[in-house]
């Protein structure tokens, strides 16, 4: 099934090259299917769908979070956007609550205090971010906090990671 598609993609790239398109155009035309590295945090499982090392400009993560609140409101030095294909969650951004269900999206500016609470048994959402900062942060959390660690035990470890990445916290226990 996929062999035909891969052959078709190679044929399309060759046609683009023969049409005189440059390397940047060919890079944009080439699509790599990636399963993604799975990273764990106390409040979600994050799967890397497109890392900055592959795109050169942005990152894409699939976040799978269970019912309940995430970490307290926090601000990151990078902006991000969320898109929800499955489940329902409330996203708090700078004191304003936004209800997101399937098909909804929201942008979170750099520095904005934000968090989310999952209202369905779980939510799956995509998180987009420019650059490589968000991926470095998720990888650091995955390394510093053993999978399955309850939030109360993870708090001191998370605090260290948050500070290393310039993330500010509000109302941390």
C-alpha cells in the first residue's frame, strides 16, 4: 500500500527538481512520516510529531492528557498554539477561560500565564511552537521526572526544570 505512495512522492520530487526548483523548495516538498518519540510528564504523554531538527523552524507535538488539572498557571518564553481533535478541555490564558472541544484551537503568546484542565476522560491535542525550546523542555522533563511520578512528588523536580528553561510559575504548591 505505502510503496506506491513512496514511489509517487519520489517521482514528484524528481519532477520538481527537473522544473528547476531550489533545495529549499525541494525540502518543503519532501514529507517524512515519523512515528515520534514519546515523552512523559506528570500530567501528559507527549509524542514528538515534528521536531525542529527536521523542520528547521517549528515543532509539533501530540499531547494526550487525562481528566483533571495540569500544572499551575505558568508562562513560557515561547508562543504556542493548541488544536483539539479529540476530547474537551478548558484553557486558562491570562485569567480568561476558553472552552476547547474537537476542532477548536487557541494561541498562547510568549509570557502569557496559562494552564489547562481536561473535562473528558482524556483529551488529545496538538501543540505547535516555533523554534526548538518547547521540545528541549519536554525532553528535560522526561529525563528529570520518572514516568508515573505523582505531581506532589514531581513538584521539586519540575521546579528545577522550569527554572532551567525560563518558565515562570504562579501559585506553585
